[in-house]
C-alpha cells in the first residue's frame, strides 16, 4: 500500500506538479504527454477499484489527486474506454459505483450506474475495433465463416480481443462490404444455426447488399 501511495505521488508530481487543482480534462491533455495521461488515468481507476479502499468515493479521490470530482469521473471513464485497465478492474469499478450510489444517493436506483458502465463497455469495444485494420477484419470474418469448430471466444482469445469485439467486427465486415457474398452467407447460416445474437440481428436490418 505504501508503494502504491508513493507511485501515485510520483505520477501526480510528474504530471500535475501539485501546484493547483485541475478542473478540466482538456487541460490535462494539453499539459501532459499521452503516456503520463494514461498512467494517471490508470492509477486513478486502480485506486477506485482497490478492494482495500471499499468506501472510497470520487470526492475522496479528488482530494487525493488534487483535482475536482468531475475530473476524476472523466479519468475513470477514459481509463475504461481506452482499455487502460482490464475487465476485472472495470467490474470492480462498476461495483464501487453501484455501492456508492446506493450509499450516497439512496433515492436513485443503482441501475443508473450499471447503465453508465454498460455504455462505457460499448465504447470500449468500439475503440478496440477501431484499431483493427480492414485486412484483419476480413480474415476474422472469413475464418469465422469457414472454421465452424471455433467459437467467438476462440477467435477473441487468438486475436486478443473482447468477445463483443468479434460481434462488432463481423457486423463491420458485412455492412461495409469487407467480406464477399459467399462469406456473408456462411456467417448468416452459422449465426442462425447457433442463434449467435447480435450477429444474426444483422440480417433483419437494411443492408447495402
């Protein structure tokens, strides 16, 4: 715990300087390198998810890192969307958000925090897919169409992607005409056979094909 605290202070001093309280995310973007911004975001997220700090709030984190609670929230979202923390950490962050909402805003339903993290996960997957080039998208679609013994989980593991990203990649391959008609039909048949939603939902929507 002492080592983490020391690391936290080093990150803060290197990136923020401890001279004043930061208020806006755009100021951090202008004032530090991408590496430092990512390290700071990841550290704030890890602190928020830390099991030993079960009752910690964004306000307390804000005091710890000398910034506003709103900026802490922005950094937490940034860490999730840009995959600076793993899924296990994201789950703990979500649990913390739900817990804090129940504790400090009892009149509001915990569903609000869950919906927020559901939205962050969708953006997280979208960001992941953006980094996959067209050649790889075509390759995954072709292999998924022909290698019926492999599941989406298998492809996700092989390409080091989230399972949800495989769904988005298959959709992208079809709707953007990255794969040919034969591959499209095979993906459709396979998805319908195994009821692999949301991929099969592609075929209920208008398509350029």
